[in-house]
C-alpha cells in the first residue's frame, strides 16, 4: 500500500503553493526565465564540474515530456542529475508518487529514479491515486521489492518532499519543469536555465563542459 498523506500537511502546503502561484508549465513557448532569488541550490554535487538540477512534479505533463531528454543527457554526458520535488497543488496524486519515489530511493541501485522515470512514461494512464497504487505495486514486484502496508508511517518522507518544494520556492521557481545546467570552476556562468529541454539542453551542457574544461596539463600542476 502506498503512503497515505497527512491531510493538514498537504492542505497547508497546497494553500502556500497556490498563494505563490506554483504551476505546471502548459507549454514551453513564450516561457519567461526564472527570477532566481537564492542560488544556493544551483551547484553540482561535490566532485562534479557540471550537473543538471531539475525541479519537477510527477503529475506534470510538461515534466513527462522533458524527462526523456534529461535521461538521455545524463546518460550521454555522464553527469549528475539532481532531481527536486516541486509539488503542484492541483495535482492530487503527485505527493503520493513523490513519497513513493523517496521510499524506492532508500532501496538503492537507482530504484527511486527508475520509479520516477516509469511514472513519467506511464503518466497519461495514471488518472487517480488508486491507479497509482496499483502501478506502484506492479513496479515494486517487477523489481523484487515488497511494499509495506505503510510506506511513510511517521511522515518523514513527506517532510522531505515538502522541504524540497520549499527549496524550489526559495530559489524562485514558479513552474515545472524548471531545469538548470550548473557548473563549478567555470569561466562562464555558474548556472544557466534551460527553458526548453527538447531544443536547448544538449547545447547548454556542451557549453558548460567547454567552460569547465581544464587547460592541457593544468591537472598536473599544484
């Protein structure tokens, strides 16, 4: 059985998100860049010079359309892909899906990301939380994992999802998906927003890799 959400927590989060105008992106055309308020989350993980940072909602159709390009880019360039939850209040089953994904994260072997990718790939057929529960059970069984009666009995995973959503709001994110290519030790910009992953993601990563490339022999000098 999938996690049953705490109603007061979900309602308070939904009210806050609606007040701040957090929405799913209906179309990429004409989208305005994010006005970044706090860039503290826009950096690669330790040891990486380039990474993708994404804020998304598992019930967001635009996120589902962008996901194959993000998957391909992370695999092709072998760079980290940091995925943050940004819940959309009008999406009834995405909080449960986000909690499920974090539960699968705890199983290791990339199972949480595999679940996210599977949800996006099947999103159009997941039309309520009961269908999501059936889908999740089948996903777990296909990976040899037994789902507990309560995925998040103490609400710790939901609190982490909320913390991610709060992080997105502090960053200034107002739509999903919001995607950044972020860099460390770069001669260029420390982060660049990718407004349309379908057309802009790969060239933005190419530029970031060029901007962070060390001159020949630089690594040998102390």
